[in-house]
C-alpha cells in the first residue's frame, strides 16, 4: 500500500444506455424532455445523469453506479437520478475532491436536444456545484445505425475531471 499523496487531478469515464419505451417520461441531464418515449430503467432512466455519476465515481476509484444504487433494490425504483449525482458529489467531498469539469455526448435519433442543452448544463452545474461553462453536453445521432439509429435506444458517454481540495 502506497502512502504517496493522492493525485491533485483525476479523470473518470462513464457510459449508459437504455431502450426507449412508450409510457415513460424522457429525462436527460435532470431535465424533462417532451417526447412520446422515455428511457427504460429501474430509476428514471436518465442516461446522462447515470453516465456522469459513473464518471465521477470512477475518477475517485469508487466503483460504478450499480455498486451504490443496485437496480434490484426497490428503494431506487423510479428514483430521480439527481440523488445519484448528489451522492457522488458527497462521496468526492469526503475524499477531499470536487468536480471541476464534465463533458458528455448523448446519442439519440429523436428528439432533438439542441433546444434543451442550456437547461441541461445549468441543471448539472447546479448539482455538481461548478460553473455552467465547466459543463459541456453535446447531442449526436447515430445516423440510422444500430438500435440507437433506429430510434429504439439512447446512449451517453461522459468524462469527469475532479480536483483535490487543498
């Protein structure tokens, strides 16, 4: 076991995907998006919040979202993913880390996310306690390829940078 000082800056990556189903609201980045389908999942299915939670936990060496919020635990049925992000931020603080910037790509054929990106960035920045200009969210399509391209699923890739608090 090393007794070296922990690194000042750490980076984590996260990923999530869910099928799109009728009858479930679409939430991406803590924001409700008007659409006739939503992401299936044990919680609210927020692929961006889930991928970002994984990125934060990974940066701190704390495992993944499933370790902290198992999908077989009824407490998390239909849970607001804001709880997951808030939990990750609290765990980081216990280790004397805080998020400094995040970047994500949401891949979804429809609906268009461009009109919602500003609200998504603001909602995430609020939970992460960082300036909005330190949150980057991009929306892409899969150009008709695979289940995402056929409008059957959505996915998200996220990166988080955390810094040690002096």
